[in-house]
């Protein structure tokens, strides 16, 4: 097989291993499909490949391949030497960062490929962008779980979130120094969450979160304490339900909850530049000082998320503001918050960010009244009451029918009694009796 054309098929995946065994392929057409990624080294064994067309796909990056570095890359087949490789990858949303520097450094004729991101390079021709502009941002850990304490046998979720360009990959290292992956007792998610399905006493210690990308790596420590298993609970207990781990409606007074949170989770010290005050169950007031040393501030950005989820919430604040009221918080949760100043860098002319400060705060838990009726109980009571009303109405209706039947002498209502039969009828005319019939004549002797 020398020519393979798979174009215009809306392909999202390809059998890359089988494709790599086609050592005699000279022309490979993969254009006008839905390919979002290409594995590294997918074309390394295609030594006779002279033309590779990957235009109009969904590729944001192209991994380095030994074949590309071994042969000169050209844009058009006309006039190209036999040892050159004609590579076409236009029409893809390329993310022009440090991962594509290798492609930019290759000798190649100018073509119409363009960058789609980052915003500073969006729309510019790929080959017109200087190598120094293909940059990456090292990862920064923006959120990690506070110290956790769970009883043995219960699940535990360790969370770690990081940002960077390209998006960093998060891995976890156990207190024993082993890399933690998916197993029968643990699950590692792409968003940086490590879930221990059943904890054991030996799981306690310091877990290390490692976020890495092409520009570097960042680490954060999360402490897990595994205590003794909880005592069994009696089924006929008349007291209120004990608060569960992570329950925002736990019956804990605000003062006790705040004291226990401070004792169990000291966390990083709050930055003096950012203060969170007047925080209740669902709202908090964020304040920060004036940032006059940073010239050309366009706006402020507030980033925050809670300890119960991995969703990072952004708020854009005008440049003349020094405070902001957060009013969409959940009760009984711990939040990590950072304030960043968005400004124009005079050296590069690009938009940059600089952290103003970070803070950690907890919202007050909402109290749940003890002994409140449950919804299933109320629903069953309403059904029984409604059924009783219907049965009573039917009985009253039957009783009324029986009474009416008895009053009418056993006859159905609406029917009159039939008149009694008459044996003889007398005729009366004008008040006088009619002629009396003559007695019969005596028989002759």
C-alpha cells in the first residue's frame, strides 16, 4: 500500500498502531476529519512517507516526531526534493505555546497556517510568530484540600487543582513515596481529585500533589489522618441524627464549628493584603488595598472555590473597586480565595496578571431543627386523611339513600301508589237516583 486517503470521513480516532506499520506508504491523507490529537511517534516508522495532509481537523498541537526532524518540511510538493516531506496542517485551531517551538524551528516554506490561541497570538500566521513568543506558563496550585480527618473504613477525597499553559497534569504520591493510581481502593480523576474508597489506618500521612506541564511543575501537600472506626449506631435512637462528614447542615453551633475548623485546619496564613470580613452562611465581603505600585491596572479578578468541589469561580471587578460582596456561597464550607490585578505589561505590551493576595475563610453552617417531620411521613399522613374523607362521604351518601327509601314505604322515590280496585260503581246524575229495576215476576203456580 503506497497511497492511503482517509479524508472527508469525520474520523475522530484512528488505529495509530496499525497505521504505523504501513512502512511503504508514500502519501497519507488525513485532512477534513475530526482528529483532536495525534500520539507522539505515530509516523516515526513511515520512512517512505513523502506527503502528509492533516488540514482542517481539530488539532491544537502536533507532538514532535522523529520523522519530522529527520526530513525537511515543505508546504508545497512542486519543486521539492525527493528526501523532503510535504506537511500540510492548516485549518487547525493551533495553540501556539512552547509545545510547538520544535515545529517553528524547522526549515519550511511560508504557508497559511495560523494560531488560534492564546489570545495574544490569535489570528497571526504561524510562521510569522517569533520563537520567543512561543511561551508556556508553569503550573500554579490554586486549590488543595485542607487537612482531613476521617474514621477508618470511610471514603476520603483529596483535591488538588492547578492552572498553567499547557494545562498541567496532576499526579499523587502516597506518604510511603509511591505513585497512586487507579486501583481497587483508589481512583485518580483527570481534574486532580484522588478518591480513597475505603481508608485504612496505614493510609494516614502526607499526600503530595504534583502538577506538571512542559514549563515545569508545582507541588502541594495534603495531610490525611485516619482515626479509629466509628461505634455502631442504635436503630431506635431518639436523639437527632449526628452530623455527617461534609454535611453543610450539620448541627454544630457556629462558634464551635469555627473553633474546630481553626484547630483542625490552620491552612496557609491569610495574606494581609486581602481580608474577608462579615461572612455569614451564604455571603462574605472581600476587601483589598489600593495597588498603586502596579501601573495600568485594567481590572481585578477574584478566583475562589470551596473544599467540596473543584469548580473555580471567577469574578471580574472594576479597577476602581476595593471590595466585593460574594453572595452565592454555600453554608458550612471552607473557601480558598485569591485576588489578582489584571494590567498591561509595559515591557511586552501584553495583558498580564499579578496576585494581590489570597485568603481562606469558612461560612457558617445552617442549623437544622431537631425532630422536624420528614417529607415521606407527611405525604403518608395526607394520603390516609384524604382516603378517610372519601370513605366517609360514600357512607353518608348510602345512609341518605336508605332513609329516603324507608320514608316512601319501600317504594322507590318518584313513584305514586296504585289506586285500590273498586268492586261496584254507582252512577249519579243531578243528585237523583236512577230507576230501580222491577222485581222479577213470580212464576205461575
